[in-house]
C-alpha cells in the first residue's frame, strides 16, 4: 500500500465485485485486469493487472508499464508517494489514461513511478469505487466526522458570556481534581462514633432538600452498613442578598472524630511573597474560584466510609 502525504485514509468496509481476477492466496492481495489506452480509441488498449488497494489515495503504475503502450504525455505532479516506511517513492509525474470496463470508458489519473525497482500498479480507493470495483458495505460503513474548534476572540475581548457559549461543558456538573485521595489514620486510635445532633423541625425540609441535591450529583452516597467512624454534619445557612440567593450548605464536622486520628502529609504551601517573583513578566493575571472546591476531590472507597455522617 502506498500513501500520499495528503493523509487520507479510510476505515470503510468494502466488498469486491464479481469481475475481479481470481485470488490465489490472501497475502498476495486482490487484483483486477483493466484495459488501458492513452486515447479513447479501443485499438490502442493494453491490458494491465492492477492490485486493488482501498488504503491507497491514488492510482499508480510503473514507468515500464507505460512503455509497453503507445506514447503517453506525462505532466508534472505535486503528489508525493510514500511507502510503508514513510520513504518517498520516486515519481516522474502523472498521466491521464482511458480505462474500459464493462463497455464503459473512464478517464483515470495515474501517478508514474520511476524507481529502479518495480512497483506493481495499484488501483486506489476513489477510482475503485467510481468504477464499481469496490462496493460499500452499508451495514458497517463508517462516517468521517469533522468537528470545529471554537476560535478564540481577539486579545482583550474575552467575556464570560463567550466562554459559556464556546465551552458549555465547563459549566455542567461537578469537576474532578486529580486521582482519588486516600486518608491515612493512626491505627492506634480507637474509632469514634459521634452522638447524632438534633435539628429543629422547621429546618428539616430545607435540610432534606440540600441532602437530596448532593445525593443526585453523587457528592453524597447513602450508607446502609455499619462503619467504625461516624461524624456529624453541620448546616450553614446563607441569607439572600442583592447578588446571591439564599443557600443551605451541608458540611462535615470531623473535629471530634477522624481529625483526632488522621496522619497529615507535611507539605509546605508557598506564601504570597514567595510566589510574587513568578509574575514579574506577566501581562494578564486571572483568578478563579472553584465551585464546591473540596468536593471536587474524590476519595478512595476505603476513605469514603471514614467520612460517614449522621443525617436527620
């Protein structure tokens, strides 16, 4: 198989029509005999055996095959042929030949190979399907889809609305930050079961609504089995303001449970002064506030059970 550097390749399934020459063995390929001539005149035709190759972008023939025909006009060609090793195959140009098949004459463009070693003529994908040598298998045909990438606006004209329009997936659901994190506890400390807190009856509906939202998004998972550690939840209410609606936040209070046993990794966080020198050539500085920041960090299956909490 030869490839042109246009990069065209096909994953479509094909079936061979009945008039293809007999195949002796699969590794040798599939061949078809075609009558070619430099003019439409049937008297000047010469039969050449082509190998059918659906992975080839162009028709090819060796210069020695053309020398067996009447004189043909070879024109310059910008096509470069590559072999399996991506090496360039020497070519002398291209020529238009007339191919007769089943009483119908087709004009086909053929790339002329001038390499010293002989290359068998190839019938490419486009003309093989146009002449009916290959037929599509409609049940397994694949469609090539081209997706467009949103163009960036000019510098200084980026707006929040344009970001939402061009990248809507960034504003859907909850993101994930890195790999699931594993909590490490001191095995010498006995697990603690915190006594459940009580909540006022008028607050129960809004608490349940907040818990249901967290359950629907997968941030909370109902636990129906005993766990060695059980903590309490804390309800934080934010009153409505001119810019933000009222909100109920469900927090996990680990101060009296696994915080007493957790082994914290020692990792120094750089201060603002230590980071300022990194911005000495910066022209644009952006700040981001992660939505539900700590809940974007998933926990491993073992660590999830350590964060079990009482709910009303």
